[in-house]
C-alpha cells in the first residue's frame, strides 16, 4: 500500500491532482494490491484518517491504467520492474505525442517508488 502514501505526497509537492495524468503505470506483485490502492484513493475515510487529506484523491480512469498490461503480463524478470515501467510509460507518451504519466512501482517489504514522467 506504499503508493497510497507516496503518490499524494508527490502530487502535493508538484502542485498536481490525481486526474492530471494521461496514463498511469501502477505496478505491484498482485492485482489485488493495485485494486486496494485505487479503492483507498477513492475512500474519504482512508484519505482523511490515514493520509490527513481533506477529501479523497479521486478515481483513476481505468482506460488509462496499465495500458500494456501489468508486470506479470509482460513477463519481465524480478528486479527489472523500474526499467520496464519507465520505458513503457515513455514509449506510450511518445506515441501520443506527449503528456504526463504517473508511475508507481513496488520495491518489496511495503516500500515503493513513485515518479512523474513527462514528454
């Protein structure tokens, strides 16, 4: 659930909202973790009591989420997630002629890395 904490901090630091992205690459070991993350961002209770926010972060359009499949669907080796996800996001933005991607990658043990990729 690390992205539920890291993403709001990144958004605040950059003056963005969850809806300010053209694509989202949220990679976790299991699809259930991605679904929990999405549900948490939509939850007023979670966002207020766990994240200290005044309102939910909101909903991600599923048509913009993991457009090329998840890490497991792609079949990349363990520890190659970062390279694969960043490259996939950059290629999708290039194909679209630009835009902004939100990238979230699990790193095991409840940790995670988030980034904004722009073109």
